């Protein structure tokens, strides 16, 4: 049993961040983005539709979530966000799951 404890702890630490509406709220994403409609930036459904079928969409969107972007959805830039790489990727996967 003592040999399993480090393995279990390692798995818990390495487990991917699960994205959800709660994570989006915690990272203030929902201040500017609605589920289905634009607030300041586009709604998640609009983002998912634009990226549908795009190769590497998850990684590209994660980079935009973390580093910010401008001129993609209009004149208002999206600022960089205080998220980890894992959180950004989890949020990107979650956003792209909207249909």
C-alpha cells in the first residue's frame, strides 16, 4: 500500500484540469462571453462554429485564451488571462464542445 501512495498522488497531480462553466466563471471568461450570445466578445457557440473542423483548433484557441488576441472578432481586443497552460487547454476544449 505504501508503494501505491506516490503513484496515486502523482496521478492526481497530473490529472488534466476539467473545464466547466465554473472554471470559466472563476477565470472571468463569462464577463465578456455568453454561452450562446455575444456580450463584449463572441458567444461560445459562435467561437465553436468558427473553429469547427479547424486542425489544431484546441491549441490555437488555448493560446488566445492565455495570451489574448486582437482584430479577430472586431476592434475590441481580448486581454491575456491569468490561466495555466492546462486551464487554457481545458477551457478551449470546453468552448469548442458547444454546438
